[in-house]
C-alpha cells in the first residue's frame, strides 16, 4: 500500500464525500473485479457512517455487490478525469478487458477482500445493508462504512487540503455529457 | 418572480444537483414556512426525475414535509454562504423568527403552494414519495421533481456556466465545521 495512504477515523469518514464528489464504486466476487463511476452517491449517517449509491441494473459492479455484499466507494482526482469517464461508459459485461482499457490499477488492503483503485484520494470500504425494495424499485443501495483511508497529500487531520495540494488532486463533480467540474476554493463561514 | 428565473426541462433537472452541491430544503404547511440546509441530497433518477435528501428528525422542515407531502430543493450560491450555514444551525422549533434572522427571503411561483428561497441559482419543486421505512430507519426521503427552474445568469440551455458567471454564483459544497468549498473550474473529457 502506498505510504501516503492513511486510515481515516470512522466518525470523520463522511467528510470524504460530504462535498458531493463523483465517486468510483468497485467490487469483487468469485475472482471478478469491476469498477464503475457514480455521480449519485451521498452520505446517509455519521455513526455508524452510512452512504447511499445509485447502481443501474445493467452494471456488472452492481451484480458483484449483490453477490458479495461489499464494495468500495473511492474519490477520484482531476488527474483521473479520463479514467473516471471511461469506467462510467464501458461495461464489463461488454468487454472483459474493461479495467485494463480504462487504465485502472487495483491494490489490496490487508483484512479487506476488495479491489481498491490506485491513485484516488480517499477510499471507503462498505458493507451492503440489504434493502431489497430500495434496490429493486429505485436502484438505491445503502452501505455501512466499515473502514476508510485517505491520501495524506490531500486529506489529513479530518480535513481536505484542496487549496494547498496540487490541482491534480481536486475532486471531480460530474454534470452531463462529459462535462465535469473540479472542486474549487475554500469558503469559511464567519461565526 | 425575478425575470432571470426560467423553467428547466424536467429531463434535464437532475443536472441542477448532479455535481453534488449543498442544498436548501424548504416546505410549507398550515401557514408555516421553514428552510434548512442539507449537504446530503442526491439525484436518484432521470425520468421522472427523483432525488433523495436526508432530513433529521429534529428538523421542523421535515415535519412540514411529512404533513404537506411537498418540498423545494434549491441550490444556494457562494453569495449565500452565511445564510446557508445559518439555516443549517438554527431550528424553527427553537426560534420562530429563524427565517428573518437568517436573512431568508421567500417568493412564490404560480401553481405551486411552496416557499422558494430568493437568490438561489436553481429550484426543484418536489412531491414526496412516501417510503415510511426509509424515513423512519434512515431519515431518508425520496422526492419526485415535478417542476424546475434556474437563474439564467448561471444555468441556461441545460448547462451550468460557473466559469463565465460572477464567482458569487458558484455552488456551495459543505465539508464540516463551517468549512465549505465553492465549485471550481470545468474539466472536459477528451473523447
């Protein structure tokens, strides 16, 4: 594991996605790994931390999650713009070489049988909370975050440091039609 | 209604929140209006457009939504940083003058008996889709977007124009402890 990757306290894990980035969702089952992009992911609770993510029925990642009951939500960076768009537009169901073609490198973290995407800024390992009605009616999946990590070059001491880090570390926020925005400047409330 | 406010086609309404902004949620019931901030709001479907929002049981806005079955999700701007933080930290249950104290101005839109917050960049009028289990177990509410509008100075022809608009129009993305980020620069995928 990259020496810059450090655990994030579970009670602060929500901060990794609180600002609404587009995320990558990855999963593993029976020797198959897949990674997809999801703009529709959102924090749901603080303690234990939970999140929601919308997973289309056509996605192989969804099938792997339904089979394994686990997944990773990770925060890609501006440097991963092409990768993020690519994994969101090619299905493993159509191309068994998807991950290689999209430039995805995976790594492992001890104690978690899950595929983590290299080069991201943050990772949240999740256990699926089975809610069949939500999954069928709305494609809506709920995960409990069981462990989290971040790259200390852009997130440390419970805070993002987008302003001080290289711009290539900025999170991605998808709109439509290949158009993303990077996260911008900090704005601090006057108390 | 401000002459800059223009309807957004329902099939493009998801684009108003797809980049993960912190939103304001407003509702009205029996002569009472309330507005709260929500970082945990997310698109859920394209057609008909749906969204999710997490509403704490302590919030008066939630009670109004449960009673009226309707609400507005609106996208506040960098110019509304203090307002957004203020409505997220004061409850109408504790102070009947909350909205005035927080500097909230409301306006109406014909055909919708809902309070719309002035000065925002976009508004999504929603009908509550009742899901008692989600609401009770997770504080998770699902809305169907029945109409949407945006301020044409920052959103037109189905697209945000954050780069060309004044920086005061940028959307807000909350992290924690009074720390927000504004949305940043556009990044376009090379096809």
